[in-house]
């Protein structure tokens, strides 16, 4: 298939899925998250390079049902690998793909399996992504009654011609209906937006931001469009059908969304994410950014436990076959060195509004703090008074530059 990212190279993963004892040493004392990757979509969006498949590509309409059985088998494998000292799961996130292509009973059955296997921590956050066209009131009520707490809708834009360029098929009016149904069911609501689509004017983007704010979501994510190799959009850009996204245009649109969200009372807590209150932040994603432990279930899903990272085979058929034979679906894995873990702590931590403690940086990085302040990339007052590196808005736009400065030797 085209349009699919290649899995990284790594070391062989044992068929049993067994982890080194060192990876499990601190397992009871760190939060555990579970990610469930549901790799099915009705149509493939032209910009998407996620590990997703339409039923036509798979050649079998039985694949979603087969997937649920396989995911339950991987859950049993996780139980065997992690052992009896695993803590209750703090967050669960169903992503994809379009998880809500599955019947609500399948999603709630998988959540029940997670609860029965590991337990859920008090106040656990349980999220599913959803296409606004793929749910109704009854579906959302079933999710809430069975333990889901959040839903994240892929709004992307409120402007029809922008949605058409992205190959998004939902009716913009359905976003409002879906949000209303989610609220009536008692679910927290997050909205995803994309900026920088070819042909999207600043006015178009402002229309989308204002439309999202009018729905008063608890949480909002806004991502710059990236043209990924192997996608339909990349081929269109290469042929001149669409221009490539303009970095200056995307920077202006980031400033617009940040300003309007701040004026509406939303606070940024990660470069691309804003929440109405601190309790509305996505705890699951915060686990990723803080280097916590998580087990990823599903084809192509990635996991991390105690400095060991692994990733599953991508195709649903290969994934199902591995598990049916009693083997781990892991394609390969890597054990992070202390240096790699420190680098990732900087790479991910600098993206957060809490920033990085200066005193935890290496000597060379600390020497560059003054330069970062002078370039208005980090907040000078917070650096001097709180001894923390927190990105300014300019720094958020140039986060890669900050990371390079901090990790340069």
C-alpha cells in the first residue's frame, strides 16, 4: 500500500513479548496508560499517513470483527508480560483511524477488558476519537454509561472547500450536532483543527476557529498541516495541483488561534493544545510527553515501558495472525540509553507550558539559556525567577531551534 509510514528499524522482539526485568522495576510507581489503535476508516483522507485501512483495501468486511478478537488477545498478552505488580490504568485512548466505525458494544467491550485485566484508577480518563458523522446520541450515551469520559471530534475546518481539499467527508453542520449529543450524554468534548491547508485563507481559518469556539469545547487541538511523503496530498503538491503549505502563513495562523483561544479563556499547555481549565487537559497525551509507561494495542501501535519501546506489525492480517498463533505482534523494539531518555525529556518537555527545570539541564545547555532569552524564544522572567525554561509564542513556533540549542554538544 502507498501512503503508509515505514516502521522504524530496531532490535528483534521476542515472540513472547517478554520485557527485561529492568523495564519492570519501577512499573508499580509510575502511571500506566493504554492506547487502542483502531485502524479502519470509511475513506482515506488525502493528507493522512496514519496506519489506517478502508474495508475495500482490506478486501474483507469481517476485518473489524476479527480486529476486536485480536485486540483482546493482545490485552491478555499485556497482562502476562507486565505481571502482577502493574498499577491500575490511569488513562485509555482509542485512536485511529476512526474508532467509532466499530459498534459501541465493541469499544465498550474492549474497555471492559482493560478494566477487568488491570483495573481503572479512580477518576480514570477514557477518550475516543470520532468522526462527527460516525456517532449519534444513542452511541455516545452507550459510551458514557460504560465508562468513557471524553470524545475528540475531528472537526479540522468549518469551511467546505478546505474540508474538500483535505478529503474530509463530514458535513460541517454535523460537528455542532455531535458536540451537542456528546454534552447531553455527559462526555467532555475536544475538537481537532488543522491549519495551513492549500487554498485556506486567513479568513477561512478565522471562521473555523470562531466556529469551534462557538461550540465551547473543553479542549482544542490545532495542528499545522504537514505534507507527508506517500500521501495523495504529497502527489498533488508534487504535480502542482496544490501549493505546498507556507511556513509564514502557518505561523500567522498559529498566532491567530493562540490569540483567540487566550481571549476566550483557554490556556495552552502544549504547543498544539489548549484547555478551558487545567483539569480539561488531555492526561493521556501528557503521559506521552512526560515519558510515562503505556501499552499500545492494535496494528502498528507503539508502546513504552521502563525505557523499552516497541511497535507492532502494521497490517491487520499480520497482527491477527501473530496473536492467533500465541505470539507477540511486536515487529521490533529498542532499549533507550540514559542519554536517549535525557534527550527525549528535553525534546518533549520543552513543548509543555510547565517547561523544563534549568537546573536539570546539562552544563552546555545551561550556558545557552541567556542566548535563548535574548532571542525571545523562552520567557526570561520565568527563567530567572522560577529557574524554568518556558517557550514564548515565538519559541513555540521555533521549538525545533530551541531543542537543537539545548541538545547541541
